[in-house]
C-alpha cells in the first residue's frame, strides 16, 4: 500500500517536473531531441521511460511554447532542434518562480 | 542507416506500429513528429553496435524507451481509441482474437436479420482460422482460445452436422406433399405405410452408404481432415471412423433387411 502510494505520488510529481526540466534545458540554447534525453537521463528518478520526452516536446510545440528548426548534422541526417519561443520563455520564468516558491515553502515546513 | 537482424527488424516494426497507433489517439501532439524522434533516438543509441544489430541489443534500447502507453496519459485518449489501439497494435494473435470475438457477438446479435448474421459469423470463423495460421502451434494460444474457438466450434459443428445428416434432408421434400403424388403414380404402394417404409428404408440405406464412404475418407487422407477441422481434427481417432463405418454398414443391412422382410410377399 505504501509503495503504491509512493509510486502514484512520484508519477504525478515527475510529470510536471519533467516538463519544467525540458523547458529549462532548452532555455539557453537549442537542442535536438536525443540530446535532451541524454542530458535529462543523468538525473536519477526523473525519467522512467526515455520515450516519454518526445511526446512532451511535441505537445509543448503544439502549445506554442517551443519551436523547431531543421539543421544539418556533421554526423548524419539533418536534426530537428528545439528552442523556446517568446511565450515559452515567459512560461518557464513563471514556472521557475512557482517552483522556487513551492520548494522554499516545502523546505521551511519540513524544517519546522 | 543501421542494419538490423531479421528478428530485430520485426521487433522494431511492431514497436513503431504500436507507438504510432497509440500516439494517434492523442490530439495534443504530432504523432509523425514523435515517431521520427523515436526512430532517430533508436539510431543514435545503436550507433557503434555490431551489425546486423541483434534483437537483444535492440530490445534493450526499446526497454529504456518504454512502452508507448507510458508516454501519453490515459486520460488524453478516448475509450473507443483504447479499444481500437488494442485491435490495431496488439500482437497478431490477440488482435485477431479480439476481431473474431467481436464479429461473432455481432453475428449472433444479427442472426435474426440473416444473411448479415451468418456473414459476420463466417467472417469471425475466418479471423479465428487466420489466428491459428499465425500461431506456429495452436497450443501456444492460451487465453486467446476463449476468443477464437467459439466461432470455430459453431461452424465446425454445423459442417459436421451437414456432412453426417444431409441424406436425411431428402425426407423433407418427401414429407412435403410429394408422397401423394408418388402414391398416385405408383401401383407398388398400396397405402401410406408402404410408401413411408420404402422411403425411409431407401434413405437410411443411402445414409448408411454415405457414412461408409465418409468413414473411409476419414480413415485415409487424415491430412485433409486436419486442414478442414484445425485444430480439433487432432482429437479425432481412427476408431471413431471405424465405428462410423460399422454403423453405416449396420444401417445398410437393416434397411435391406426391412425391405426384404416387408416386401417378401410381393417378391
């Protein structure tokens, strides 16, 4: 029962955090899909299935938060690069601020 | 482009088909774009692997990618898409099992509106036979049997009944008013009892002869039987055919005996 509760909780938390991490990852420079996966999989417990990142990228694109551009690659076929749109930059700023606030409040409650 | 082994190629095709089917159920993303990214991801992961890439190596990459069902939250998909997804992307034996059962249920419901019901039951039968062909060994089909066998049993029982009893069908036109015509035209029949004893004796003799022929066919080309009644033909034993042969012979003797006993006065 405890394990199931914990799994459900981490699943819900991970979904939102993963979107935040993706947006932050491409905040400073454009990246192609596989590059984002490679970077984010280093964070333990963040990614359960690596394939989940690609539907998120596509959804963020549909929502206008990221945009894509095709660029030739020296290693093989052309790659699709993702970068934040202006709307995406505003959104990630809001999300980061919210995250900081929640995280800070959670820490202070935990410390009593 | 990375070269995959035959089994790895099939595994990848199955995986991408499943992913495509699942992703198309979500309106919030571009399924083609995701599929392209997934394909690129796999190619990047397999870079440097010994070619042709074996299924084990590929499956390790696919395992890390995860099941497409983990990518999109279920609440994003409609209930009908989830059913279509299972039909479209499940392993072939399960897909056909679902199709077979759906067609059979629809066929039984539509039975009062024949021929639509009969056509659907026949389509269900064909789906079940296709699933049997897909499985190298019918014993490999475990839970699917519950979905596949009902239509097979219905059609096989019907075929079996027709094969065994069609000569009895000749009684129907005889009982349907023909007896009077025959009785009027033939001086051999003194009354209705004469007519019926003759008619039933002849038909039973014909039935006996037919069962003897059927028994011989069943005894000899067993392969034909296996193809026709797959997978139940395996349960048929030679002694059943011998019994059918003996019953056929007994019927012929009984009919001939009845005829001789009844008409000995005339003869």
